[in-house]
C-alpha cells in the first residue's frame, strides 16, 4: 500500500464550482463489481470510520462496505441498491455476520436516497454518476466525509488520495485501486461583518477560499482552506488564522463575524 498524495496546492483564484454535466444515461448502467476486501478496509480507514458514524454506501452491491463498517469499525450504516437480489444477499450476509441491527439495506435508487443522516458516504460508481451526485454531496453537513473507489468528483479536488494494491480486483489490468477522500466544506461565500468595522468578502471553490478585505485605501487578499467547518487562513492576517464556521457565524476565540446578505456591513 502506498500513500500517493495528501496536501494539495491552493488554486490561483477561487472560482465558483463548475456545473455538473446533464443527467447520465441510466444510473442502472453502473455494473455490479465488488470492492476487494483489502480495498474496502483501506477505504473505510481513509474515511476514518469509527463507532458513532453512520455510513451510507450508494450502490451497495453485496453489502460488503456497510457490513465491514459495522463489523470492524462499530459504525451503523445503510446500503442502497437497485438490484433486489443483491439487497436480499446483503441482508443475509449482515445477519450471518451478526450485524443485522446495525447494517440496513434498502432496494432504492441512490439518486432518491436521503443522505442527511450520513457522517460518511462511500461510492464505487462511475465518473458521470459521481458528478451528478456532487451537488447533493456538497449540501451535506460540513465535516461529512466522502470516499470513492477509483473515480473522483471532477474539479472538486480530493483532500486525500491513496493508491492501494488490489490483486483481487476483477476489472482492469493494473490491479490497483485509487481511493479518494473529501470533507464537505462549510459554505462561506459572501460578505462577513465583525466588530470594529471588520468586513470580509469570501469567495469559495469547494474547500478553497479567498478572503478579501479593505484596510484604509488598500485592499488585501488571503487564501484559506476549509476542513469541514474549520477555516485555516494561510499567510499574514490582521487577526487569528484559525476560524470555526457555525452556521452564519465565523468564530475565533472571542472574535466573531456574522454573514450578511446585502452589499455592506
Ligand atoms: C460497482 S458496484 C459497487 C458495489 C459495492 N458498493 C462495492 O463497492 O463493492 C455498483 C452498484 O451500484 C448499483 N447501482 C447502479 N445504479 C444504481 C442506482 N441508481 N441506485 C442504486 N444502486 C445502483 C449496481 O447494481 C451495483 O451493485
């Protein structure tokens, strides 16, 4: 197993996220291919799954990801799958693994699945299906972890990438799997106002932000990066470099900025 990449560079300028492509053909065309056991473990470890997590596997196949999350990591989980026979097989496998109470399986279209309970979302789908899911994934609670086997999320760059040997993989000649992890960033784009005339404008592209403010006649900008709701500014700011997003507030110790809808503070 080799760690391929971890820290990504900040993009030159924060741009609004690109639009996803039109709906893919039929999502049913995602074939049933299993994630090998060692890759399943690596994927769940990459997501940092632990007791208290709720893992939703989109297109759960024979249920192995949700069952492993329950059996090895103590998490609860839901697998959604459109092939009835695979749902029945998953439920039987969960029962024989002794985790039927923690690992639920539904015969359901993944695009119609309520993801709001997920603290972790897992996927082994196709690139265009991932892109169609992206808006729903970005709308999840900040801090939700998303992991994907082999396919990324387009211009939403992963927070971490891992390449693992996959000798049991049934497709491809390389016998390696690429694993990606994202943490849903808090939505921060807009105007933020604090005490003493503090006024920030934030533009955002996924986890990357650009902060601008005026000091006298001069304008300043600073890049920053989000890990869920935690904002880390990079460089010399006139104040704290670490902030926490709490809904419509940005908090650093006793300092507080509030989101404003209008043009000025
Ligand atoms: C590549 S397999 C992955 C199986 C499992 N997650 C794993 O990693 O071992 C993708 C699964 O998605 C299912 N699938 C395809 N389209 C779906 C849809 N619209 N809703 C739910 N499941 C779907 C397929 O039947 C298939 O079992």
